């Protein structure tokens, strides 16, 4: 009976496949051997920001925390004191620049544990309004607050709608009391926070001959007065000014800063007291005569 022999090239291919398979098996079993026996007492204690961020490590033994929004992630090896290996639900680990990691401008080498690290960023971008009436920078921030709230025995918070919560105008910085002389340049300012952005108007409170209080819309036909509004200084804030130059005795009185939007309205008041410098000169002249 004739003997069947393998061609040399085919035999070599079979040997290589067998060798590759045994290497793969060795690596697989090596990962298992690296874990070893699970001894819970040897695990380092961890405290996650919320139970939903707590998971088991790759060996299924020790507890570790998933990264929250804005925390460091990735890098070499597993989690460490300064970063988490993985990000929590709804988050993705995004690489960042050296500046974001706090590296000096001189390009000093990063600590080994920070090499290749990224930042946990929410997959859904944009602010949201929570059912608690608060605005959150992202839906991930809302979820984290909700988890913490439930753990503390409070109600769960859900997303009411995209975008920040509506906010009625609130006076952040009211107008001040001004005391100056005629001919001077003065101004009153008013800072307001609201969502959506408020409309700011200025009014001067006057009184009719019958004693009825009237609101005069400014600047009206006053040639020495100008009104200006701009956004800021902070997000969702607006600042309004009323500038008077030159100041006259007729400008003395109470001024109202009025802010309104689709949610509500508010107002605050400032005053201007005007003194005639000629009156002081006359008083000083009389005092000098008395001294003589």
C-alpha cells in the first residue's frame, strides 16, 4: 500500500497554525492567571460618587469607580487615585491636550500615570432643564445629581426639556444712590439675570400736581440723557445704564430699572441727588466774611 506524504510547504503551514493556537491559548490562560484568587479583604476601599458608577474590575473581584463627567480616564494600566480607567454611562473618554492635563509650557514630561489619558465627556452635548427647576450643563450632570439625590432619600430628577430652565428676571446688582453737583457726568447701572434674556428699560418717577406718581420712559426727549443695554457680565445676564451729562437740577429724583421677559418681571430703584456748586461758593464766601 503506497504511503501518503504531505508536501513540505503544507506541513510547515500546519505546524505554524498549531504553534499560533497554542500561543493564543497561553495568553488567554495567562490573563486568567494574572487575576489569581479573589481575596475581597485585599481590595482597596473605594467610594464612588453614586452607586451607578460602581463596577467590578476586569477580574470581577474588587470594586472600582467609573469616571464622572470632567474626570480623567484611560491611560496606562488600570484606575488610579487621579483618574478612572473607564467612563460612566452616557460618557465617552476623549483625548485632551497637555494644557488640559496641567503640563507646563516648558513641555515637562507628564507623570507616567497621566500618559495617554483623556477626559470623560457627555455623549449628548448641551444644557438641559431638570424636573427640579434647575439647569444642568448636560444630561449626564443631571443623571449624576439624580443618582445622588435618590441615595440621599430625595426624589429622582428627570429631564424636563432641552436647554436651560426658564428664569424670571432677578436683579443681581441694583442701581446705587448718586450725589453730585450740576454740570457733572453721572450714570446709574443695573445688572439683571434671566432666561430668556430680559428687556431692560429705565424710568424716572415723577409726581403730578395732584400728587400722582408718574413713570417717565427714558431717555424720552431729554438731550442730556442716554440709555444703553448690553449682555453680561455673566451668562444670561444683561446690564443697563442711564447716562446723564451734564447733570442738572431737573435730573434729581428716583429712577427705576425695570426688567421683563416671558416668565416675569422685576424692578429696582436708584436715586440722584443734585447740588448746585454756586450755593457752596456763596456759603463759603459768607463764612469768610464772618471770619473777618
